[in-house]
């Protein structure tokens, strides 16, 4: 018997449902063990979000907002879907301006991740901005109420479950690790 390299092979797939936000398919796959079965796949658009620090680097811009699907209130970073023709970095800057009225003074990518890698593909791109200038009133009216939250308060918000959004957690935990002196590597280049 030939040893598997661990790859799940897709024989084919068929669409079940599709709109601009989500695509659900049924994939015919062969597992590394050789077993063949069907498996649901979900594809969602790529998203970008930004940890925006104030000019003193002691507070971050977070929105207190309701999410109707899990019916929870939580704190989140500004961010949204990467529009066609935009790079994730352009999306990150656009979303900060639209949602908060602030323009980041600088922006750098800190992480890429998949929030539910087992069945869902939705690449998320996380950025950090140091400093921001108020340039307009927010144009997005349904994104919650943004506030400058002291970075020292963030660990308690995470521990108490007041921050649940995966992109927000990834970005804030990364920044907290940097502040604690962790030597974190540069993220890998974006694919393609």
C-alpha cells in the first residue's frame, strides 16, 4: 500500500448556493486514507481590518457593536470586505476612513489568517496603523460606535468575552505580544 502525503484531493464539486457574500458547494474528496466522501465547502470574500493606535500609542480605535447572527455585543476593529480591484491594504485604509473618519498615518501588515480553515475559506488580512488624523465624519452609519480604548484595558476585554471577533483578536493579541517584548517574525508575503 502506497503511503499518503496527507493531501485531501478534490475530485470535483457542485454548487449548492451562491450570492455576493457566500458560496456553498459540495465537494467530492479523497481523504489521505484513501476513503472517498462528500464534504461541504464555504467560500466567503476576503476581508481586511486594522489595529489603529492613537498618536501616543496608548489607545486603539474600537467599535462597540451588535452582531445579529450570534446575538452578541462586542468590541471590533474597523474593517471590511476587500472590493474588486483593491489590495487588502487599500481596503484597510478605506474601511478605517469610512467607519471612523480617521486616516491612518502609517499602515503595515501584521498577519494573514483563515478564521475557519476546516470548512470555510475567507482570507483575512490584519494591519496595524500608528497614529491617525481625523479627516471627515464617518460615512458608514451601521458599524457601531467607535471609541479610543486604552490598550491596557484590552486584555480584560478579551478575558471577559467583550472581544469575540476573530480578526480583532488576532490583531490585538499580536500587538499585545509585541508590547510585551515578544520577538515576532515578519508575516510572509501575500500569495499571488
